């Protein structure tokens, strides 16, 4: 709630304004490229933002928006890269929070359009399991009906067809109805779906066979050549249902980003080749997070913040010292807190926390408890302690299933429950097959990826010797994305906009000094002030200095003579 996303939108509005060129010539040729770049935000916010306890419009994903210019400074294209959507929010929200905005927007749209409500079988928010868990469905500062109109208009400006819009909203509704699939224990360690009529609605919206869907939601196939179907236990069935919802929503979100990029990539002249002279990239990404309960998502988010803080340190502090040395200024070496040890703890090959999660996934009968045990043995035992690792006190909540990472912004306790499952980020192949059997080409396309999320054996070779395809884990993908992002940022001239949250009440004109001071300290800004104060905080180019002070000694021929 500090204002990062709003600041990004203001920056993009300014860039679009000063670029001052229509993407396709005359006003009759449709929306400008500048307008399309701005209209990407309502769509991304609807599907990627939600109300949290701290922020009514919290971005639950990160994004890098890249704008391309020609030599004249006109916008000729753009692209967006998204990072780590919080898919767990789709199926569960904490008290006083909401699911993603689009679900509430869709229901508001149904109230305006009875045909939409009928076709998608929309109900009140309180009747959907994925919307009624937190006790909050309405927010004073959010008008879901207006936001629905904004989303529909933005999709039109971005060139999405009516067929694509219909498919997007239909699958969004399918996710809601899928959450209403209810199970009961069948008395034999299995499960049974108790509201088949609801499953029929889900099957209708997904355009799949209802019997096939019910089977995939209740049983898992075991074996390769000849399958035996084993019923899920009650909690496993619920997990399978929720995994399907998260998978559909995540893939739908990625499709929207890709579809926006198709529009922005066309550039001037509807796709004509134009040489790119300059780019401006705007990074709007999640801030440091520390809650009462922190899971795998928070570990990823805070790892990202550690990477960005390291870049900030590198750019500000180390380059400051290099500048002094280059200018021949005699200033004592200035020390600063380097977070490289924390980064090593998180990302080091083979022994970092992320690498150890991947290793545990590949271990037969690997578990969250096994992962925690190995982490403690590596970093928590006596004489092996890592400076950025600690264990919670025995009497603390979840102390037996947690560890602490000492980040640059403070210590965070992570509870390892479901770490492995979240890192796998995989859907059972029976559910994947069910989705691929759909009569909806849109849904089939979502589940047909270049890298098949299947662990089936490769063809050829002798039986039992076939190799399994190695599927990248969520942590590995995110790490790769971050490394690519940092590589891009390191080739640019960065400018930092620090957004500060003045109070915890989510209200204007309230300034909490202690809260602000903590943020300034965590962001490293007090260190910036200190390093500038020790050195030379006021700097002028030689030419500017010479012209400004020549009046003091008009006979001086150059700066040296003036000094």
C-alpha cells in the first residue's frame, strides 16, 4: 500500500503523453499505442490485484513493462513480463481480505447483464466458497460495477475479440463454480462428490465430459501402461479440486499477458518493422513481506527483494566509492551492509534454500519435514550456524515446522508446510488430460504448452530405462526470471522511486514517524544519506562550476586556474 503501482501508472501516463505520437497515424485508425499501453493496467489489475489487510488494491504479482522508442522519441512498441502470481489466493483468503478483483467485477457485470448472469450461472458472492471465506466481499473504496466496465473497455482497446472475451470470462466463472464442488467421506478412506449438479455446471463451462471431470476430481490414475484408479482421500480430493482452479487461473493470467504483448508488439503501422533506438523499462514488483504466517510465496517475494536491494547497494554504494577514486578524491573507504551472504543462503547452487527444496522433491518419499531437517543440519547446528539463518524459540507457534531468514529488512519466520507441493506447481496428469479433452479450443490451448508438464517416460529405449522429462520447479523458474531481469536492469541507467507507506490505517493525512523511519532504514536510504554526508554531497560538472564562479576570478582560463 505504499503506492508502487499507482506511481508506475503515473510514470507510464507521463511517458505516453510526452511521446505524442499515434501508433497508426490518423485518429480514425483506432486506439493509439500509447492508449493501449495504459489500458493494459485495468486488465492486469483485475486479474492480478486483490484487497489485503494492508492494501485495498494490492498487486499480487510483479511486472516489468518495457516501452520501445524510435530515434525521434516516439513509442513504437512495448512488452510486459509478469512474475510470480499468488495463485494460492484463488482458493483461500485470510480474514478481511478478498479474492482477485475480477471475481467481484464479474458478479457485478452479471447484475447489469442478465444474459451473462444466466449463461455463467452467476450467484451472490456469499454463495461461492472461493469468495465467502474471509467475511469480506465489499470494499468502500472499490466500485466493482465501474471496474467491470473498465475491464471490458480495456479489452476492446487492446483488440481482444468477442470470442476471446467470452472464453476468458467463462473460464473465470468456471473457477468459481469449481470451488463449490463439495465432497464427503465415503466411509472407506475415499470420497464422493455430493453436489453433482454443480459439477455439471463446471463441466458445461469448461466444455468437458462431466463423467470424465468427476472421475478426475475424485480419483487418480496409477501406472503407465495399464492404469488403476485410486480414490483420493477427502483432503486429497479437495487439494485436487483447488489445484485445478489455481492451474486454470494461472494459465488464464499468463494468456492475458501474452495477448497484451501481441497487441503492443505490433507497434507503428500494425506490425511493420521499425528499428528500436531506446527502451524505458518500469519495474513494479512486490515489496518486502512479513506476516504472521509466511509460506513459500513470501520466501520467493523476499528473495526478489534481496536481489533488488543488492542491485541498489551495488549501484549506489560501490559506484560511489569508485567515483571518488576516479576523481582522485581522498575519502576513507565507506562500509555498508552487504546482503550477499543472505543471497548465498537463498540461491547458492546445491546448498541454497531453493536448491534444497528442489533436491527434496527429487528424493524418494521427500517431504516438507525432511527438507526442514536437512536445512537445520546444514545451517542451524552448532558451529555450522549461518549468520542469516536462525530457528524460532521452542514456545513460538509452528516452531517445529519453521525456520527464520534474517533479511536486510528484518527477520522472517517461514513455515515449511506445503513448500514442496507449492514448488512443484504441478497438476495431476488426469486433470490435465481432462482439460485437453475439452471442446473449447481456448482451454485446450492453455493446457498445451511447449514444455509438457508431464513426468511421463520418453519414448524409445528399453522398458524401465526411459528417462523422465525434467520439469522446472516454480522456484527454479522464478530464479531464472529474476536473473534475466537483473541482467536487463544492469544494462540500463537505473532510477529509483522509493514509495513509503505513511500509516497503517490506509487513510490520508496521517503520518506515523516510527513507521516511516523503519522503511527508510530497511530500504537503505539512511545509508545513502550517510555515505553522501561523509563524501561530497553537492556535485557540479566542471563546465557548470567554471561558468557559475568565473565572476570571482575573471582572469582564470580554466577550472584549475579558478580553483
